[in-house]
């Protein structure tokens, strides 16, 4: 690549950045963290400065209740959107034949083979929804059940509707 081409490319990138800086920053961040080097450097930086980073985060949250509430709301909104995505991916209703519940608040992901505890330990308790999304919502070992059917299956060995 010649110097002239490099200069043209730089100018084009600058124009794109000036036109929409937020989008370009997000794109740059995404490229950085998508590469192994970004993740490795981030982990190493955290490992070296763990105590200092934890103190900063604690001070930031404890001293700012408005920020804490905003972060909680953002997290709740994200988790609800993810739940709705999962419900849509698995058919939007309870898989039990006699039940047919469609209310998203009552629907839960069920491990068909009954090995949910092992799976949660392996991937981390709170990461099941994100794991499902990352793995394109696998249908072979998972299904949607309403809370009643899921609990009855777990504690009584079968669904009350069968």
C-alpha cells in the first residue's frame, strides 16, 4: 500500500468518525474485544490491578445511588429482553400438551434430560440465558415449560397435565 493510499484511508476514516462518532467508537470497541489480544490484555490488567479496581467500583456505586439504580434498571431491561427472545425462540408457550400457557412471565427453560444442575455448575448459575443465546437456542436438550409444569416435573416426577 502506497503512502498516498494510506493517507486517503486515514482521511476516509476521519470523515466517518466525524459523521457519527458514537457508532465508530462502539465499532472500534467491538473489534478490540472481539480479538483475543483485547480480551487477554483486559484480563491481565484486571489481574494485576484487582484490588484497586474493586475499590474504585465499590466507591463509585456506594457514593452514587442514582447510578446504582440506573444500572439495576438497565440490567433488568436487558434480562427481560433476553427472556422474551428465549421465549420466542422456543415457541412462545408451555411444551406440556394439556397446559398451553403463553404468558412470558410464567415460562421457564427446562432441561429435557433432567441434568440442569450439572449444566448450571458447568457454565455458571446466572449464565444460562446468555449461554442459550450464544449457542443459537439449542432445541435438543431444552424446552419451555410454565412454572407449574416445571416444578411438578422436578419435585413430583411428572407434569400434572399428563
